[in-house]
């Protein structure tokens, strides 16, 4: 499993335990569920939908991911680049740095 995959797995497990609906978006290969640049996760709870792009501390967004983020924000959506479970919890609780 990749380093990003490990972070994503921890995030998914914990958000599901916290009552969030989590959709894991797969953008590569034959069984793709998202378009190129889509965020890794879409999470939903109590009518609040949030897009999450999971990165390791050193990795950066690809150009397609930056375009996707811009589109989400242009339409009033929430989108965050997260590098740990703590990042996710902080963003979802409104403690944005």
C-alpha cells in the first residue's frame, strides 16, 4: 500500500466510525469512478458534503487536481487537501489553519 493509501485508509475508517458516509473515488484504470483530477474522497454527514484530496506531507496537487478544486469552490463546495487524520478532523470542525 502506498503512503497516501495508508493515510486514506485511516481517514476512511475513522470518518465512518464518526458517522460520515464516505465515498472513495478511484480515478485510474478500467473501473474508474471519477474524472481525472477528482478528489480522493467525498464525505457526507447531516447534509454537509466535503471533498478531500489526500496527500503525504511532501506531495503536491497535480494541475488537474487544482482545476477540480477550483471548480468545487466556484460552485460553493468544500474542498481540502489533507495530509493526516488530524487535518481532516480540524477542517471538519472548522479549525482551519
